[in-house]
């Protein structure tokens, strides 16, 4: 598995005229070797060349798994890790660099002349990570299934007078009971007018009758991420809420139905956006339709009007249209889709209709 991933990255580098790369993103290193290390402020880097086994430059404080698909070169806190990197690079050739390589490491490498040039080459790994293999697809399915099960329990936490923070503080324990490793991102729990802020942070706002209740939540399972949003109402919904929710639901459905290999990301965005615009709420849909997802909850490659590349089988991304009415309420409905050979598989099965809780 890891050999094939390295082979794909090497091919991507060759297409960019590169024969060597320094990978620093811990999730990308995990993807390529099976070793996941969070180094904090210490240096961590994987040297990928055109032929030799990749070499992980790793502080001795950490240990790579015995079966990691790489050679390990250790250093201590009093050693110079960049000297190891310099020795592993070909100074006569350009070096592809990770977007996560801090300037405090990159600039000294440039000053030392560790390579003939330094090129941003994260897309060589990002493009490989975008196409999920069979193992990854199963992990993405499992993470979303856990999220579906969790959502049914989250809604039961809602009762009059409970605060957003009260609810948000109980979510991780539920994920862990369901076999997940915890949150894939900080959960969003929004009541009433707070739901009009797409990235609202849960606070001490208490729930009142008639409030919208929005959950934007995700978990990690097998290190892969899920992400889903559902919007409920506590009590009876107003006619305006019914209309807005139905508009967002139809936009979500239209976008999901369009997903298939060869369809452009921008056209998927347009399918949802046009429905919201036709309903008169276009100016209240204030973000892109979605983002790719995998080992990270947000991975490169968004579903937006600015992204005209075609989707490919194996990609997983979100479909999350929303309408946000300041001072009133917001509605978002989000699902993950896996692009198949002839369409897509929707990874979430939780109902999308407006449900009254409490």
C-alpha cells in the first residue's frame, strides 16, 4: 500500500520536473509511511527521492513504528537535523518543499545551498491523497457511519434552557462510546440567531422554544475524518424556516445528484447555488459548497465556482449548502460523497428533512 503511494508521489513529482521532495506535514508522512508523529516545535521531515527508500528525519524523543515504510535517521535536541537533510538531498537538483515547512527550517536550507532551487510541491502529495484507495474508502465509510449514529444521540441532548456549551461538552464522550477517536474538528452547536454565523463557537446561549438547532460535527475513526451538518428546530417551525430549510435541502440534493467522474467542481457548486439564488436567498449563501476530506477534515481541492477541474473516482468531499439570515437563523445541510466510477456514494444516511425536537 505505502509503496504504491510513494510511487504515485514520485510520478507526480516527475511530472513537475522534480526528483526529490521534503515532506513535513505529519498527516502526509502518515499517509506515505504509516508513521504518525506530532513533533511540536521539533523538526520532522520525510525525504522522498526518485529511487531510494524514503528517509524519515526524526527526533530521538519520538519512535516510528517498527513496520513504518521508511528508513529512520534520528537526531537529538543538541544535533542539527538540517545537516542530515542536507546530506540526503542532491545539491545539484531542485527540492520540492511541503507547504507546512516552517521558514525557520526552509531559510537555513536555502542559505546552505542544500538544493539548486526550492519549489512548492505539496500538490504532488495532495493529489495522491485526494484519490482514496479501497482501504481509505472503508475508513471514510466507517467514520461517517459513526457520525450518523452520533447525530441521533446528539439531538437527544437538546432541551429547553440547555446552553450550546453544555451540549458541545457532551459530544466527544458519545463519539468515543461509538468507537471513534474523538472530534475531527471543534464542533459547532448553534441555537437561534447564532446559526446565522457559519463558524459560530458554542457559548452560553440558552435554548428557547422555536429556536433553530444546528449541529456541524465530525469524528475520527481509524484516523480518517467525518463531517456532517444537520439543522433541527426546537418546537414548531415558522413558515419562513420551513421554506429556507426546504430550499437548502433541495440544493443539497441537486448537487449530490450531479456528482460523477468528469463533472467539474464548479458545476456542482452551481447546481446548489442556482436553487438558492432562484429562491431569492443567493446573497445569504456566503461560502463555497464544499471541501475535500480524508486524513484532514479540510484537504486541498474545494467545491467552488473558482475550481474548474473535473472530479475523479475515489475523491471524497462535502456538499454543504447553507442560508444565513443575520439576526434570525441559519440553515446548513452537509453530507460527504465518495465519487464512484459512474456516480457517487453518499456516505451519510441521516435524514435531511426538517425535524422538530423537544
